């Protein structure tokens, strides 16, 4: 069983759809993250959760809504997305939120049509 | 100026050769440094941390030059499986954000 698991791996959705991405970590970490990775660009940090509490929202549009019910699970709810939101969405976890190394899930490749 | 700058490459290198690439950073307050590798259509994975005294792990050597604000990665006796994108990552103890470079693409050719 991998440390950080994301589902689904691939998602195609229309601009009026509502979908959710799921992330689960089995590492006993306290911090979880959502990142967006677009082609040839650096990873963009979207949200940070520490002990289930959101500690960072990097000016992410409200059409992205995170949810962290416990320290092992993280969701990203999507609604009324735009085609430019198509990207690889990566979930990561780390022991603490102190700028240390992080472990990533395999990502969800999202295409908005 | 970008916070983290990397040559995007690609670096085309014959198998068995030695290859090195650098990553420059702008924030002198950066405290932690890492190299990640990302295979095509896969997630980033930690390759190694970069310590002030340098770090060596088998064929891989990472160095930190605080005065010139860059870190380097040296790969000796390169293998076909080393083909990937190498991401330079910085962390600051004052916050919890990892600052990512866009990566250097490495292609090892037989």
C-alpha cells in the first residue's frame, strides 16, 4: 500500500460539473497539502492543512474548496471550473509544516472541457 | 527574479557519463534544500536533502553554496533510469511553504 493515495487518477469534467478529488495518507503525518502542476511550471501550493486545520490558502479561486475531515484524509471539491484549471493535482503529506520534505500521491490528471 | 531558477534543459547525456546541473535561489533566508526527481507523468519523489556540508548518496552528490546562493546535483556513471526531471526545492523555517523550481529535464541515451 502506497504512503499517499489519490483518487481518481484521471478526471474529465465539464465546466458545469461538480466533482471531488480524494487523498489519503497512511504515514501518520500531521500536515497535508494540495498542489497544482501545470506543464513546464513549478508546483503551485494551493492549500495547507496542519492537524486538520487549514493554515494556508494561496489565493486560490473559490471554485476550489478543500476539506480535511481528519489528519489522514483530504478532499478537493471542484465546481464550475475553467479549461485553464486543467492540470495535474497533487496531494502531499509531511510530518510537520516546517518546510521539510514531503511525500506525494500519484496525482489526479484533470481535464476541464 | 524568480525565487528558484533552473535550466529547463533537456540535458542529453550518454549513458555512463557524468552530468551536473545547478539551481539558483534568491532568498538568502532559505534554510532547507532538497532535490526531487519526477518521472514522466508521475509524482515528485525526494531524491536527497542538501546539507551545508554537502551530501553524497551513491552516484549522486549534492552541494550547497550559500555565498553564491545555489545548489548543485552531480550524477556519476549515469544510467538510463536516471532520465527524469530534477526539481530543486527550498524550504524556509519561518513558514511551511516549499518553494519549487520548474525542473531540469535529463535524458540519458544508450
